[in-house]
C-alpha cells in the first residue's frame, strides 16, 4: 500500500501550488462579486492543460489520471475556489462527451472546452426538483432533424455566461423516469435562450442562475448518446466528480488552517503565544487530522476510478463529509482570528461562504448518505 504521489504528481502539485499562491490568490477577494470570471483566467486554465485534462490528446486533453486531476482541484482551490469550479464543470462535461459522444461530437466540442474558448455548464436541476433529477419535466420534442427544447433549468453554475450546456431533457414519458431523459449539447447563444443571475452568498463569480428555453432548436446530431440515456450517463460522471468537489473544499479549508496556525503562533495574548493555549491548539489539531482523513478518502475514490474499481460509495462519502467538515474548520478558524476573523479583509470568511454552496450543490449530504447506505444494506434501504 503506497500513500505517496508519484514523481509526476509531485511536480504537478508543486507547480500548481506556486501558480495558485502567486497568480490566483492575490485576486481572489476581488472576485467576490456578482461579476463573471475574467475570460483570460479561463483561457489561462486551458493553456495550462487544466480543463477536461482526462480526455484524449487528440481531442485537446492531457490523458491525465484521476488522482492527478484531484491534485489539480485541491491546489487550485487553495488559491481561488472559483477557478477550481471552472475546472470541475469542464472535467465533468468533458468526460461525458468523451465517453458517450460520437467521433464528430468529440472532435467538434472537446477541443473548445479543453482550450478554455468555450465555457460549459451542466443543466440538470429544475425548479422544485433539486434532488429529484430523474423526473425532469423540461421537454425535448423531435421535429425532423431537430429537437425543440422548452422549459427552465435552475441553480445552474455559470448560467450567466456559459457558452454551451449539456442539457437534460425529457424525450420519453414522465412515468419512464430516468430512462426517459436524454442529453443535448446546446449552444447557449441560440435564439430562444435567456438567463437570470442569482445573488448568491458565496462563489459569486460563478454566476449561478436560471436558463430559460423557449422553442430552442437543437440539431438532432447534438444529442449525446441514445434517447433516454442522458440521466444515466450524467450519474456515472458524478461518481468521480464528487471526489473532486471534496478536494476543492479540503483545499480551501487546508489553506485557511495553515494561515491560522501561522497567526496563532505569532499572536501574543496573556503574556504568551496563543499557540500555548489548548483551547486554541486542540481545535487546530482536530481539524488537521480530520482533513487528512477526508483527503485520504477522496484520493482513494479517484485511485479506484483509475483502476476501474467500484467507487460510488467512497465518492458519495467524501462528497457528504468534506464540504461539511471544511465549513466547520473554516468557521473555527474565523473564530480563532477573533475580531479580525469577522472582517472581509481576510479570506477565511470568503472561503467559508464559497464552501457552503457545495454542501448543497451536486447532491446534498442526505442524498450522499442514501448512496452509502444502499452500498451497505442493498436495495432494501431504498426509502421510496
């Protein structure tokens, strides 16, 4: 059993750590606003090979393994959580297109995503159906060589400025559930598409919001995979992406933990360093051990993915635990900074607000616990 990264992975970690610290972190606070991420930042991530890097080199990727993908998400999130979010969506949409698209689709769509020239979104969630994604009502009606899309998608990351989206739409009956949902790659600059941006608590540069489709025409050639296979394709992708989300949250919390350790060592109170007091040192020790445990579970999930082993329960476990743990650690670090921690001059409160969003998005803790319970107890544990 080997817990070490290989030489290439260590070099990747070191390179991205320097990039995150020197180029991303200084502007992180300035991106805490309801303003789209700069396009030059997205292009920079593409130039560094960080967007959909697991896809083939022929399609613009790097053929990166999933453990290395996790390293990238953890290190970039230390510098700017928003930048890691771009990587997350590109990785997820990219792998769905790579695994389920045909040759024309892979050739046409993937190089644009990998380069950063096209920012993709994933449009699954609908109003009132956040966790019940298998019963989408958003419709796609076949008309000759096109589909006509109608409906609303809500709580979509990058809704305000994404160029394209992988959209889940119902092509079968509602009774068909997940097997009546198909996936379409849609140009969001098409006629009939409109957008609305939410005023969010955190990750404000992500532009979460609504997408409205009013008789939007999409070529049938842009359907990804067979009719009725869209939801199943996306759910398979969510397994590994849940571990990436966990590592993003762990990276943000670890960065603040490291900064808090430096602060309490140098802070003098009652005639001594704050680090002498167990009320300060014990919470930091607990946070360090718990983050390490969550990190190991996350990398185990990606290690299993690389080897073709089952990893749904592991990925669900870290998606439930890591955002919750990271929020707790960040909250504690804010408190350990005293009155300074309540100031927006320090990044800890911003990281806390950013992480909280992923306690909700991409599957709540309750849904993740259902996945873990089902792996332990079988279908008898299904509550419906």
